[in-house]
């Protein structure tokens, strides 16, 4: 099993909730394209947001990493963290 992990810190839980909704919607649309084994999005009580994406093979992980810049860029432009 291979995984990609993103961790972000937001000023409040409310902002982390909004960001988690954005991430869930955006990444959820790519489950089939990248063949995610699992997608977990967790919100911490201090505004932490953790995203765990698991893959069966390293090739699938590498494909996602090579093409995920758009998602990360949009996240950084949309939210303050």
C-alpha cells in the first residue's frame, strides 16, 4: 500500500471545514481516474486538515503526484493557511 498525505493548518475549525468540503468534492471526482484505494479527510479541533490518499501501486501514486499540482494550486489560492 502506498499513500500520499497532505497536512494543512487553518486559523479555525470553521475554515478547515470549508476546505475539507472543497477537498472532498475535488478529490472525490478523481477517485476513478487515479484509482484511489481510499480517501480520508480529517479535521482536527485546532483547525488542522489532514488528507490521506491510498493507492495499490507506486505507479498510481506517481501518476497522481505528477498531475496533482492543479489541485494543490487551487487549494493554496482559495484558502489562507
